[in-house]
């Protein structure tokens, strides 16, 4: 069984879908007021591993990842930029989807934008009014009364005695000490400009927390299997979602909850003032690849704080090069071997690798154990070269299978420039004529542009080198 740590119960639990073999998953997405930073992608990467592992286990996934395109931050950013909210947020929505492709993060089934779900939010607030779990303040805003929801604070394990019943908090994000009635609907203020909708309570806009409650119910139903996010989402965001949804619908909101720990950069909290705040694009501009960044973000257990360093990124190149070398040798040995019934040719060391890999990820996504099993398998496999074609093809099939989970095992296909192929062919001719000086010159010319000529029994192979190992932040 696949076990995960449920934040609600503070214990390991089996993942057993409410609907047979179908996991309905809600993952908190970006607030599209700026380019997402690597801390955001740490969460999205953990959720990608979770999604991939659920599918590896033979279950179907319906994933919803929201796009928060109306809240305090997006409105402020739109106003400061002097452009309409929709134009302002579209830039960052497009960037988000481009980043997902760079990092090889599988797309969710649904990406609802908050501004497309305003009617659903209004309907949910109306239900809360009917249940006595919403009230209108003197300024026209609508709030949720936490003292009327007896289990408020159960996810974050808050001390109910310390809550300020009757006090109100208007901003979307606030500290744990501000456990108070929170805004469901914010009355229109001039600073909002043209960002306004009609409602039964007057003109205004939704609060941040009601957005996710409405979007999850629209696409996943009143109760679903798994809700994920970063630990910073536990309170107030997820706590408020639970209160709204369970208060309105009289049923459990999400069966289980998973949260990933914070990301640090070079041992410190990310901060622009400390010069260690990076978007994905800024790291790519330093010469790193999406594959290397994926390896870095996925390689630490999701519930442990990840210390993102450039030394570690450089080390990842060596680890990926080792994996690529193993993959290349498998391909060379496999040749054109047919793929039918290759499982019967899988060697014992490969069978053991898959068993250990699976056991580790079944244990709350123990990625360290899974990677340990993988590299132990590479070590054992390297002792077995040259392999028979059927054995190599069989292991290669397993490699592809494991890559559906990790997403970085198969190197990207590089198109070899025609001029390099011509240089490699000229070198073959030079060697045939025993013109060793010319052969050396041609090898050096290829190396100068970042490629290596590898001599193999079937002829020369061109391989692109890793990015300069000396790259630093």
C-alpha cells in the first residue's frame, strides 16, 4: 500500500480513494502577480512526484490546480503597472505554463482561474448565510464567524482559547496570531478600480480563501481525496477552506492533507534583500537546465526543508551524467532488439532495484530511498556490460518505466549539427590514412564547441558535454 503523512491526523495513512481507483487531487497553484520562484516550484515538484506515483500504482488521477488571479497582490500589481487585471495576470499565467514544460511537470486536468468562478463563490457564500456562518459588516464586507464553527483550527492544531472571536481580519494573508473572523467577500473600495462584481451583498470581490473552496467543489465535488500545498498554506488558507466548505456542505472537505516544507537558498530563507531570491528563469539564465533543477527540487523528501545551492546544482550534473552514461550503454547493447516479452529477460539486480524503488516511494514518497535504489542498480548494472540485446532492452524498458515517475532519467534528444557530423566523418578518413595529427585536430575542433567524439565498435558517436562545471551563482 502507498502510505502518506496526513497533516490532519499527524500520522501515516494508506491512500485509499473514495471512488474506486480514482484519486481526486487539489493542489494549490500560483498567485499570478509575478514570476513564480523556486520555492513555489519546490511545492509543484512534490505534487508532480505525488501525481506520477499515484499513476504508477495503477490509479487514475484528476488533478485541479488553481490560478489565483484576483486577490490583494494581483490587484495591487495591476494598479501599479497601470494595466487591466486580466492583461497583468495573463503574462504570469503564460510564464507559469512555460515553466512547467521546462521542469517536465505533468499538466493537471483542470486549471481554473478565480475570475472564471465568481458565480460559484457567490453561491457558496449564500449557503453559508443560510447556515448562519456568514454575516455582513457595517462596511459591506462579508465575514465567516469562527466561533460558530466548533472545529476551526483542527488542521493547524490551533489553541481555540487564544482565538479572537468577533475580531475581523480583512487581508488575504495573515499571521497565526490573527485567528479571527475572515473575509468571504470584500466590499468595493476605490483602490480596486474596475475590479468589481455584483453580489447579493453589494459590489465587491471574493476573499482569497473562498476561491479555492469554490473551485475545488466545481471540479472535484464536495469531498475529495487529497489536498496539498506548502506548510505556509496550512494557516490561514487551508484552515479557512475547511471551515467554509465543511460549514456549507456538512461533510468532510478533503479526506487527507499533504504539505511540503520550506525551501532555503544557500542556507537562508529566500529574500531579495539577501540576494538569494531566484525565479526559475534567473537560474536558467545562469546556464543550468530544467532537468538539473528538477533533479535538485525532487531529490529531498518533501517534508524536509530543502537547501537549494548552486554547488548542489553543479553536483547534479555529475549524477545525471552517470545516469546518461548507463542509459547510453543500455541503448548501444539493446540495438534493434524487439520489445516483446522482455520482462522474462530482466536480471535479478534490476528486479531488486524496482522492488526497493517502489518500497521507498510507497513509504510517504521516500525519494532518498528511491534514488539510492536507482544508483545501486546502476552500480550493479555497470558490472554486467556488455549485456545481451534482450537483457539490455529489458532493463531499458524498466528505465523508461521508472522515468514516468522521476521525469529526468532519459536525456533530452540533442540534434547533432551537420558540420559536426562532417568533422567526425573527416576524422574517420584521417585515421584510415594514418594522419594522426589531422585526426587530433578534428577531435579538438569538435571539443571546442562542446561536443565529444566517442569511438565505438559501430563507428564514432557524438555526445554533447555537460555545461561548464565551474558555473557559479
